[in-house]
C-alpha cells in the first residue's frame, strides 16, 4: 500500500470514529486499523529518509532533517 493510500484510509477511519456513530467493537477495530496504518506510514517514511540520506551522502553529505509523524 502506498503512503498516500494509507493516509487516505487513516483519514477515513478517523472521520468515522469522530462521528461517534459506530458501535464500540467497530470503533476498536477502526482504532487498531489506524494504528497499523500509522505504523505502515512511519516505516515507509523511515525507508524514504534512509534512501535520501544515502543519496545525499553519495553526493557530498548534505544533511537531511528527519520527519516526525504525530
């Protein structure tokens, strides 16, 4: 799953949870899915940061600042 697709799915899940219109069990399932999507996005971003670091190091060592996901 691309990071864009994961973020879109996460946004939908958050929207559903914010309505408060779903039963508790479904809310828990949506929360678990959201946690998994967040972890997926963090892993994809970490891999991208590593790749950028490798490229910049090969190009003369420009320093990149890490991205933080909340």
